[in-house]
């Protein structure tokens, strides 16, 4: 049982983790994310006045 789980973790799970990493890294660059990225980048400037 240990050898089977070890083989699975060394081979297939590594591929799954690589695909997951690439997918999550590319997620912000998808075409529909432009507005969300803009809102997140400018959210720290909301509700601020120049006098403070």
C-alpha cells in the first residue's frame, strides 16, 4: 500500500499539481478578468480625500 501511494505521489500527483499551478497562474490573465483586476488595483484609493 505504501509503495503504491508513494508511486502515485511521485508521478501523477506531481502532474496534477503542475497543471493546477499553471492554471492558477494564468487565471488573472484571462480576457474576462480585466475589470476585476482594475477594480482590485484601484480599490485602495477609494474613499480617500486629499486633505488627510
